[in-house]
C-alpha cells in the first residue's frame, strides 16, 4: 500500500514541470488581475510557468524564509530590506508603485471625506470612535496602517474590539467586513478599483504623500535555499524590470484606470 | 446582487462548459477522490480492526480517533505545510504547492472520519455475527475481511462522508496548495478568492456548482449501491 501511495503522489507531482517557478506575492497584485495580464505575455516568451501564491506580505516573507519560493514580490520596503540584509534574498529592486486610500461609508461618521491629510483623518476617526477595520495580519497594508497610526500619535490597539476591528484576514475579506459593519478601512488603490462589492463606499482620503505604496521584487538567495531556480527566477525578474515588463505593467487597467505605475531604475 | 444573479451565473458557467471551471472542477474531483480512496484504504481496515478486537487501551484509542474527526482543516494544512516546506523534514520531495500536497492534507483530514465511522458501523455488524465467526474459527484477518465485505454498503456511506468533508474544506488546500491558477486552484479556494475580490455573485455561483457536483457524486454512489444490492439479493 505504501508503494501504491508513493506512486500516486509521484504521478500527481510529475504534472509540475521542473523549470516552473514559484512567486510569493501580495494579494493586491493577484486580486487586481495584474498576473492574469502579465504572465501570459512572459510565459509565451520564456517557455516556463510562473506559479503565484498570493498571501499577505508578512506570510509571503515567512514562506520565502522557509525556501518555499523562488521570487518574492511584496510591498513593505523595511521588511524587504531586512530580508535581504539577513541574507535571505540576493537583492531588492523597486518594481512599481501605486497608493493607499482610506475608504468609508457615504454617511462618513468621522467627517473626513475629501481630506488629503491622513494623520488628521485617523485622529478624527479615533476621536469620533467611528468604526475602523484593520487587516491585523502583518501584511504590507497592515504594516503601513500601523505606521500611519503611529505618525498620527494615536494607539488604536487600546480600542481593539471596540471601534478598532482587527479582522486578521486578507484585503478583500477585510473590505467585505468593513462594508458589512460600516467601518473605514485602509486599502491599496488597485484592490479597491477592482473590488466588486463596494456598496455605498467611496474613497474618503487620498493624495497624501504618506500614502505612497512601493512594490519591490527580490530573488530568494540560492545559497540559503538550494531549491531556488536561479536562471528562471532571475529571468522573470529581469523581464519585469525590462522595458517590455514595465510597459506591460503600465498597460494593466481596470475601467480605464491604470492600477500600477512602473518605476524600476 | 443576489441569489437570482448567482443562479443565472451558475447555469451560464455550466452550460458554457467554461474551460477554467472544468479545470477547477476536475482538479477538485481528482484531489478529493484520491484522498478519499487513500483514506478508505487506511481507515476502513483500521475501523474493522477496532470493531473486531479488544485490547488494553482500546477505549483511549477510540476516543482519540473520534476526537480527530474534529480536526480543523487549517491546522491540518499548517502541519502538512510545515512537513512539506523546503525547511521541513519532507521538503526534499518538492511537493508543496502541488496537487499531491493537497491530497496528503485531505487524506490526513478524513482518515479519522473513515476509521471512526466504519468502526461504529462494523461493531454493530461484528456483535451480530460474532457467534458465527467463532463457529467458523476465523482468524482475526479473516474476520476483518468478512466484516469489510458484509458491511460494504454501509461503508459506501462512510466513504461519502469522508469525500464530503474533503471536497468542502478550504483551509487545508489553501495553505498547502497555494490556490495557484491552473495548478492548485480547486472549487473551494476559487470561491474564497472570488469572495475576497468582492465578486459575491460569482462566488455563490461556484458554490452552487460545487453543491451540484456533490449531489452528482452522491447520486452515483446511491445508484451503484442500489444496483449492487439488487444483484446481491437476486
């Protein structure tokens, strides 16, 4: 029976071609359809597949630390630089950017609609005790949100469970929860533009330079992780950073709006 | 957005035989049927053994197997992830983020179900036939074989219970499969993905298709079972 089991597993495992690479990525890039747009173009040229695992930035970095990735594509610059500094990644390159926005219900209980000052808006939410839905999952967006609270001089964790609601789940699930309970939420613009369950929600805070959202790409270090397919992984990174890849990123639109802005050096 | 839209979408998906949908449905069936088959190979003989034998510690083992029926899929996923991760003991196999990893996770999840339920079903049968087994002087192995053959119709229901749990779970396959498009995306992870994109009508439509799939498998087993029972009693 053991051999039968092993044979079955091998038969199934054999369906994975050897040159295919695994990218640990954020949910925002996957949910907004970026990979559906990019990968067919790249795969046709390269002749191998790019398999994307979309999780929060924190989990993506942990999975890559366990060597379960060839490439890391996330958006939390400090954590990315730490990953490289620890020798887990070879080097980090800027890939593209967009921005975060705060979305909220039409009723706007904290009266922040139209604001370009994130710190003031967050203080207004805290003072009004208006509901705020946080990712609470160590993702890039969550890290950004904590930075913004800290810059606003407010510690929302004391109100956790009261007006500050930590969902501990992905961006989409958090937006669904926020809209379900009438809470404000911080989200990247790409996820918001492609999100299908907006209800009466709209962007209430945008345009603050503090809301800048940089994405980076990293080759996982083959010295730490011998399983890394260096040539294929580097080939994908090189393509993303090339003129072809950068214009492909710029060409990805939803409803006539560009979601990501390439800025490789 | 509502149930009406979801039913319409579900119908359209099925009628158009959408290629992506067929791929996802196919993988769901392949993974969950394989897991059910392996879980039955392990669980049914184990259940029969537990039903037919008495030994010290049996009570504790029964409690353990019954308790394991309540294993949360996400915990199973985590344990299998840690085992199959490149940093884990079985990392050299390179199975993480493949359908094989999903089969392993679902097998771990449902083997206790097949073992515990078959023990329950076969113990009743064993109590009934025990005098006859004794009079034939059957060995333990022969007794287990006889129980599995005599109980086959009830065991089909046990297998279905395991299959139902496997095809419906999302926590384990999400972690060990990674929900990779065209590689490890199954019905439940696709539903979770569409929900997170806020496309609730499509998510619900996929849920309706999943339910139809489960109905079809159950109806097929029911039909086979009825046919086999008629043949057995003819």
